[in-house]
C-alpha cells in the first residue's frame, strides 16, 4: 500500500514527496510544527494541538497556510489514505519559499504546509520497564515555548543520551534545575507523594500531554505542584516520568546511571499512564 504525504495542496506518494531547496524551513529553520497522537483511529487532544500551532505561527508572524477547518480535513484525509489507526500525524508550516535572506521576504510568499503520518503499535496501559535519562546542559534559546523546527540542541542532547545508553535527555538550566526533556516534559513524585513539574514559561514547551495530565491529576485529587525541581531532587525522588504526545506517560527508572528509588516502575506513573490511555481512547480534548 502506498503511503501518502500532504505537500502544499496535494497528496503525494511519501517516497516522492519533496519541498523546494529554498524553503525557509530547510535553509533557516524558519518554521513551526505539531505532532498529534492517534489512538485507535482517534486524534488525541486535537484542539489544544491546533491552538498551540496557531500560537507558534502568531509568535513568528507566519500566516496560516490553510483554514483551521481545512487542516482538520487534511489530517483526516491523510489518516484515511494511510490507514492510520495508531501512531502520529506530523505537520509543519514554514514561512515559505524565497530567495535566501535572513529577514522576512518582502514579496508575498505563501507559507508551506507539509503533513506526514507514522504508524506505530497501539500504546497500551502497560508502561514497560521504564527508561533511563541522561542529564545535559540546556543550551537552547530563550523562546522554547515556540514549537519551532530549530531543534539542533535537542537533537544533540538526545543523541548524547542515546550514546550513553539512555533513552531521553533531561536539560538542566544554569541554576541546576530540570527544564524538560529533549522532546518530552519532565515530572517527579517527591518522597511525600507530591507530583511536581516545572511551570510553563518561555524556558519550556507547554506540552499538551502535560496539560491533560495536570487535569487528570486534579480529577484524581492527587497532590500536585508546578515548581522547578533540581537534578539532585529528581535523583532522590520516589518516582519520575516523562510525558509527550507519543510517549504518553513513560516512567523513568534511572537518571545518570543511578536508579530512581528502587529502580522499578512506581505506582503513580503506572496509574497515570492507565488514566491517560483511557483518556486517549475517548478522542476528547482537554481545554
Ligand atoms: N517538550 C519538548 C521540547 C517537546 O519537543 C515536546 C514534544 O514534542 C514536549 C515537551 C511534549 O509536548 P506534547 O505533550 O505536546 O507532545
């Protein structure tokens, strides 16, 4: 079965899909993206993902390439063509194609829109054995709240993690606090059972999964605090985990080679994953 991509108004075979060499996303990382999870044929948290795309576009003064309604249609049409039941939809908008210059094009340039999909195994309630984390200095810019395609520091951090045998990197700011993962948000459960994640500001991406989990914690009446936590505190935590559209809730069992607590998946992360998978199956959006 052919796999399709959507490129600027056309559904094309994935292996033949391409963009112009002077696309500003390609040359200058002048673009934004979103990743929406798909679970059992349903988009997870579609509305907040499209809202965040809208915010990213506004922050960079890139126009919407199509209407919001049209984007919803394109996502579903690509899912249909690619028989996507579980996995993700990737969408990217760049400022468009123009003669290379750092400043915005002065002629009218249409933003470029690309969508692809990826099929994966259905995410289940079983969190697996948990993952290892490697800490890395956070060397990113001051607008990590914008979901841009400029991901080189994240790429390098993730690669360093993988080369050390860890799955994800946790990025550490100048004061020793964990900002977030290379492509996930970071959480801990303290020794007295409080869930902690860093507050949303321009130092991290406001994860949609993070936001949904916050709502689930409130519904479950779990103790929850938004405050920065240090790497030292994380290493002494009772539990730790990451969240994202593709990892859902994934427990962290090792940080920089040291086990978190007894090095086994803890009950809070296990329960929150179950709750999140249940939520994902509803196709609802937390607003
Ligand atoms: N932080 C970063 C840097 C990310 O790239 C991502 C996802 O790609 C996240 C956090 C998690 O965001 P979400 O839950 O919306 O996938």
